[in-house]
């Protein structure tokens, strides 16, 4: 029997409270914790310890984006897993092809959006993120649990949608004008402008617009800003047939991709390597804003 039906890629805290504990509903905590390495570079840790000690939504299973839902053999962190790797990962957290999946994180939703996108690119749409995430859930004084939740291992079948990813070569063609798509950068404004960042070369890909993932949510509620405000953010590209989002490593880009999907755009892809790959190639152009 399928789990509760979804009408949107986003559900409210009240929706989840109403359906929590339903058959074939799996709630996943996809939190990742950023930190600064001794060399000044950004690093990321699994949020599992925080999940265990500080708490999680009752019944939520931890989904490890760092080590499980990424390709461990890829050269860049958070590279999307292969279809076979994803099938194993999804099965390890109790998801099969009848499951309704709700994903949240302890940040501004970018990690939850990334996991939502991974399900989407593997052909599974019965997934939504929790609007406002753990911050909104706890602000409303809803119940939480601590400790580990073990899930039964299931079998998950993928149906990959490779068109939802683009490569460096694809983006090169867009910049050169031999392929048509709009470019959207999800990084903070100072990184977009080239005023901040930890990469050897700073700035953004030529022709991009800035749509910072952190500004897609309300500071107080942590939920998405109203539709008219979202529409204003993406107004320069909404009439484009295809949109490619990127950031540093494909995480904030997923928040942009989710927002565009909420606005009804159906031809969005993510440049997975993003600026971590692009900026490492000295032959590729970057733009700074003085």
C-alpha cells in the first residue's frame, strides 16, 4: 500500500504532524554540519551525532549525505552517486518504491533539497521536503526524539533521469553560446561577486544570475518566502526554456532547483561539479563584480 499522497515537493509542519506514523511514510534527516579546516578551507561532517544527541523528528531515520548518498570514488565531495549506489542507499534507510519520503535538515533546507533532487534524478517523485525544516518544527514546540532509529533494509528500483544533470562540457557550451540555457548561481552574494570564497579562483560563471539559496527562506520561520518573492528572485530566467543551477558543489543549487520547480518550471538541471570543478580549470572563465 502506498504512503500518503503528495501534491507538492514541499509539505508543511502541520502536514507532517498529521501524517507522522502512517504506513509507508519515511522521514529522513539529511543534516550536514559545515566546519573550517585548519588550512582555512571549508569542510563538512555528517550530522549524525547531532541527530543522536540533540534530537530529531520522532521516527526520523538519518540519511548520510557525506558518505552514503554521495559517490565515494569521485574526486569532488558530494558528487551524486551512481544509480546502483543510490538504490542501495535508499534501501538502507527503508525506502522502497511505495514509500512516501519527507526530508528535512537542521539548516535552511539545502541539504534536504539535495536529497530530494537525488531521488528525483533517480526517477522517484513521491518525495517532499519539510518547509522550514527542523528549525520550524522545534520553534512550534512539536515533539522530538533522541537516539538512533534503525530502519529495515528494503529494495529500491531506480529509473535514472540523466537529463537532470549537466557536465562541465555542457556548461562550457552554454557559455560559448552553442547550447541554450540560463545559468543560476545559488551561492551567497559576496561569493557570486568574487569578494569571498575559499577556491583558488573566485567569481561566477559568465552569464549567470544570482539567486542565493539562503535568501529563498524567511529568516524567522526558515520556510520558503512567498511565491511572489520567489518569482521576483528568478524573474530574469523564468521565461527560459531550460535552466541550469550551480553553486560550489551542487548543494545550494538544489535549493534553487526546488524553488524553480515550485514555480512550475519543468526543465531544470544541476551542474553537479559546480564551481569546485569549474574554478579548478584555469582555462575556464570566471566573472567578478567590483
